[in-house]
C-alpha cells in the first residue's frame, strides 16, 4: 500500500457486525518461529497487513518456501535456508523497516549458530532497547558484537547452553526470542520475570505443538527443556485484542451500535472492564461484544471520589497499545481521567492534534495527560494531521470520524502496518473514508 492519506468525513454513524483480524503481535512471533523447523508449518488467521507482509518477504529471501493457501492462511517450510542472504544489502535494507525482524535472531541463533541484524525500525514511540534480548542470548553462551558505524548486531551461538535468566524487564519480544532460542538449546533454560501476554502463550503452545517442552505457560516463570529438533504443526492466531479495543472505542466515540464477533473473550483480560470504567455499555454474549449506542458515557471515579487514573502495565495489566484509544474516547466523556503511559515516552505526543481539534487535554509530561471530558457539549472539529504511529493513527482516525467536517490524515502507512483494510471495513459499516495517493 502506498504511503498516502485518508480524507475522513465526520459526523459518522456506524452499524453492523465486524470480525477482528488476526493478532499482529502474535503473527510476528509465530511466523518468526517457522525458522526453528525444517518441516511444514501452517498458520491461519494471519492478518494481511504491511508488517506481516514485510516479515514474510524477509523469510522468503532467507529461503523459506511460503505458500498462500487461502486468505489469511499460509504454509511455511524452512528446510533450505540461505545464510548468505544475511550479508546482502537487500536483507539489511528490508530488515531495518520492521521491528518484528528482531525476533528472527532467536530461531537463527539456535538452529544455525549465528544471527545478523541491522537496528530495526517500527513505531517512533520512544526508546525501545534491545538489551534484554542480547543479555539473554549472552547468558546462554552467545557471543555478541555491535558494529557501531553500521548500527548492526551480530551474534554467534555455537555453544549455547540452557541456563537461568532473570530478565531485567518484562519484554514480550525479548521473552519470545529467548524462548525460541532455548527450545533448541541443550539443557533447561529458566526465564524468570518473563512476559506472559496471550501472544507469548500462543507462541509457546505452537512450539509445544512442534515438539518443544515448556513448563509454566501463562506465568512469569518459564522452564524450557531443550530438544534436538522441532517438527511441523498447524496453528491459528488469536483475534487482535488491540483491534477489538479500537472497535469498542470507535463505536462509543461515534455514538454507534456495533457488534464485534468472535473476540476470544478469555484472551482479552481486563480490556472490557477498563472500557466500562469510562462508562461504555458493553453487552457480552457468547464470544461477541455488543457496543450499545450511547449519547453520554460517564467516567468512574475511585471509591474515595478522586479522579480515575488509567495506566499501562505488563500482562495481565492493561496493554499500552490501547491507551491512545482510551485517551481519545475520554475527550467526549462526562468527567475527567489521568492517562499514565508508563512504557513509552513519546506515545502521548499526538495529543497536540486532539487539542487542535478542540479537545481539552493537558499534557503533563511525556508520560501523563489529563483529559477533561467535553460531555458532547462541544464537538471536535476537522483538521489536517499526520499519523505518528500505528495506535495514535487509529486514535486520530476515530477522532476524525466523530468530528465536524472533513479531516485529512497523512502518513497512513503507519495505520496500514497494523490494521487490515481499515478504510474498506469502516466504509462497509457506514463511514465515508477516501484513500488518496500522496
């Protein structure tokens, strides 16, 4: 998709049913894991988004045979890997464009004894260090080199051994990388302070299906007993919890009634109850979430009457990827809320666009913003803006759909990186969004 713009007509009212795409963050992990086996692996419910297509392209360059069986379903076979592709300019150029490429290191290191990676790209949402990944590999016996003038990383791991790793931060991708490397490493690797997000649980279940031995799935203490080889498997990706939260926020902000189908409720954690704290009326039937049409929704206070604070935390806490949605939603609520974005120091900088649209938001510092709800007494106004990252981009899209007038959102490639055909799917529900080339 081109890096174009959206023309978004405001005063939008949506209705109908929507099925969430497969989870982006899980897809990047499980697709990387196909490098651990020489046998065929089939993955279904794959989201057709830019980041996933870029990762599949990298795997194809490495020699993985990829076949698209049907929409959102692929088979992978990594029997013949071209390790010389590592040194090619094409690999270095393409791997820089996607942060998910960092998760190729664990499988390559474990199966082939070496991994090579340029500093990856992705969202500009603050410092996202890779130390946790490299420290884990080094503890397992890998040799690490950083080529400073080229901003490239090289790992050698011919003598990896299972060991005890106490992670210095709860990193989802760091945990995934170490779990994948440990699955083919001699001995037992114990990871304490491990991430336990549903995506990580899904990766572990897929690896177990391939023949790995992993204890403690779903907890922050993982024990991986290394095996000599891994086989093929079939795996289905969970629905994307971030997209589900985006649909909830979109329906509430535009005073729409929307049914979100097949959400896999047990994997959503505290997401539904967090939206309810903002006064959003959710009706959950079977595995579907019905967002009811609401003119007014009121933010709860704490029991002692103090202003509600919502913040991100590692799972099972509230995911940082939905705080941008929560912030936009609060702009038209009755009441006030303090949004505390703990993990990334640049994720709240998009609020200047909301202020330009008429929202009452005080950016306290890079991590905290106070939102004073307008209670729909003053409608947001349309402006021209640019998408800084995936989640802020969709948040601005939600704001634009609820605003008065027609907004223009540039740099929509950021949105396309994480949301599959978002304009088409929204137009099918009653929105009016035109995609134009840059």
